[in-house]
């Protein structure tokens, strides 16, 4: 998630909603919105101190604060769903690794290629979205195996990379069993580190 862009988007949404309520006073009489903004009414009462009715400043301050809060919540939910959707779009490339596993392929470069193709497809899609933060540590113009090696070595803690690695690990565990899977996963990560260092020289 790109935190700065999420905040800016939520601010724009909050401004639009606030302007809409000022321009169309009838919106203030909606029962559904009354329930939705009930916490803002409580906040307005708290901000007004000991007076019997909240001041206009307290009311609008509470309204804007909760509109911004709802805006952030909405955008964050959208971004989380978008991330899940884009990850699912990239998964078929990793599912091809099953055939290689069943054929007894154990060379790391084959699986790095699968990870690289899936991650490159995923990152190309992610970079089209204003609300998603790109993985700056990787460059899209590299070969899939080198691309995967750089991603694992330099951006291994980023969510898209860890999610794709977990998917590959689950395939290896299902096909090869626990002992052989651990050995393969360790070797893939080690070879990724080595290939990343070699490609930089």
C-alpha cells in the first residue's frame, strides 16, 4: 500500500463529501447517514465542552474527522482487495511449477524462472495503480530468473514476494514432502542470493 497516496485519496474523498453536504442540505436529514455518523455527533458533544448544544465549529470538526476516517477505511479496504485480486492473477504462472516438480526437476533456475514470470506480471499490474507502492528494489527489464533472484535477495520481506514464495513452497511441500521441500527451498533462496550478487558484478 502506498500510504501517502491513500492519505491523499482519503482527503479528496472527505473534501468531496463535505462539499456535497454543504451544497445539498437535504443530505443532513438522511436516517441512514445519521446512524453512520452517530460517533461524529458524540465527538461534537465532547468537543463542545460543557455547553448544552455543540457549536457549529465542533459539529463540522467532528464531521470532517469522521469523514476522513471513513475515507481512509474505505480506501484501505479497496487496496487490500485489489492486492488480493492482483496476486490471484499472477498465481497461474506459479502453478506451472507443479508439472516440473512431478517430472523430478530440482534445478533452482527453473523455479526462479517461474517466480520471476509471476512476480514480473504482478509488478507490472501493481505499477498501474496509484494506491499501490511499487517494489523499487527490482527492475522490470531483467530476465525472469535474475528478476526473481533480485526480488528474493533485496525485497524478500515485501508482501508480493513473500506471498509468491509461500505459494511455491506449498507446491513443493505437497509434491516432495517436508524434508526434500526444506532442502529445495533453502537451495532456491541460496541460489537466488548468489545469482543476484553475480548479476551485479
